[in-house]
């Protein structure tokens, strides 16, 4: 008898805003948002066990921060200005212990970054750049070897096909035999042994979004409801990392499906 693919899940208190693998492929970071209190919470998980290792929350003082990189000791963020000027951002690092930023730099932008360094425009000279050590906050000589930043390594995203695409018609024809009528958009990704398709259907109470996992011969192996009562479609409803499908169901449940 065939062994069913392992499917692990973990449910959180608030909706999941983003899922971010890090440079250490044993770690996974989840960002959740409490809309009522405008609180962002970042949870560091062990990838295999889905156990919470670290957690940190921010109130509206740091509203709109975007994570650039993280490890077990600290997190690196940028915060966009109210005018959404990409050349004028605030840069912060925080220890997982919380409290005030361990490093802050205002009204600049990150050109390149690693876990413990950033490259930014020179504060006084046009067309010049400097490296900053995030641990000490001091400038580093540019000729020193720099590690390459890879916040999102080995992630494979699906290709999206809107209903105006000629490929969308093929998916409509495929799903006819399953009495499924997809609409709006299809996301498709082929792996060595499986194909994954995320599709939308019109329902009385809004759109529903479903992920199907297909065998190599095209038969449906798994059919998983991601979310229903949707007002519209989204993007990147699933991705592949370390040969596992990663997706969210009903807004707050993280799923990891072993392919």
C-alpha cells in the first residue's frame, strides 16, 4: 500500500501575513498581524517540528516594517516612509529579546545586506557607498570579503495564468471531468513527481481557493481548501521549499506537505 505524503500543520492566533525561510534551512519565520491592535508578531520556528523557538512583537510605533534577514540572534528590518519613498527608509535591527533597536539608521536605503552587515549610500558623498557592521554600528572597509545575502534561498514559486491567458483554457478543460469550473486565475507548478494547481471557483458567498496536488499521470492525489468567502484573488498562494509545498489554510494555519 502506498505511503501517504506527510502533511504537517500549525495554527496561530492571528492571520499569517508572510512565511519566510531563512539562510539557515532549518528555520522558518512566520509573520502574523493583529489588525485590531495593529501588532506585528514574528515567530521563529524549527522547520521540521514547527515548534516556536523565538517570538517578538511590535506595536504601531514600528508599523509597516519589512523583514530583510534574520537568524537565531537578531532580525533586520526596513521601514518605509509615509511618502513611500524607496530611497528614504529607516533601518533597524532587533534582538529576539525585544526592547529598543540594537541598531538604527534613518532616511537611507539598503543596497545590499547580509545577516550582520548592510551596504548603504554614503551619508555625505554622492555615488559612494559604505558597509556597516550591524553588531557594532561601525563602518567596515569595503575590500573586506562580504557574504552574499540570500534571505529566500531555494524557493520555487508557481506561474500564474489569468483567465485571459491561452493556457487558462487548458486548465478549464482538464477540470471539466472533476465538475470543477475554475475562474479568474490559475497558479501552476510542476515538480519531478507532482504538479500543483491553485484555482478559484465562484461560490454564493464569494470566491473559494483550492490547491490540488496531482500525480505524475495527472490524477488528483490531494484536494485542499485554502480559503473561502474571498472578495478577490491573491498571488503566491503556495510555494515549494526543500521539496515541500508550503501554504496557508483559512488564514492562520501553516501547512507543510512533503512532496
